[in-house]
C-alpha cells in the first residue's frame, strides 16, 4: 500500500509505504505530485517506509521515467524508517537529487515532518 497525504496550500507531500505497491497506488501518487507542481515550484516531502513489500514491475519502469522527467521537484525530503538498509540507500541516491535530504528513525517522525516543512530552526543567542 502507498498512502498519499498532501497539503496543497504549502506544497507538502507525505508518502507512506506499508507493504506491496500496485500500479494504481503509484499512479495516484504521481497525480498528486503533478497537481502540487501546478502551484508550487518545489515540494517538501516525507517518505515513511513502514514495510516494504512487492512492487509491480510496471511501477519500477514508471518510477524510473518519472524521476528522469521530475528530477528537480523536491526542496526538502525526509526519509523515515527503522529498516537498516533505507538510510544507506538514501545516502547513496541523495547526490542524484538537487535537494536537501535527511533520514530519520520512526521514533523521529514528528521531527522529520517538521524539518521537511520548515528546515532547521536556529535559535537566537540570548
């Protein structure tokens, strides 16, 4: 399942992967991204990987072409997971995206959402 949540006003997108991802799930996510890009130059994204299941082969191809044509659509991306392979894979792929990308554990989901929306908050010295 691929759950898609958005805040169209701010250009915020949250994707949650929890098991198998089918073609219809993927196409819904692409539709939301394309709709958001009609009013926002770049999006702030949180991707939550709870459980990673079977992904239909058509989805892999569509995703490859999507990223080739949408290479510059992310401003900040927070990738959230407790799966040990997600962080290293994210760091390997991050240089291919002109975006700020950070990884977080599931216990840091609220922090990931906050960072994706506003970035690092620097407190002024007293």
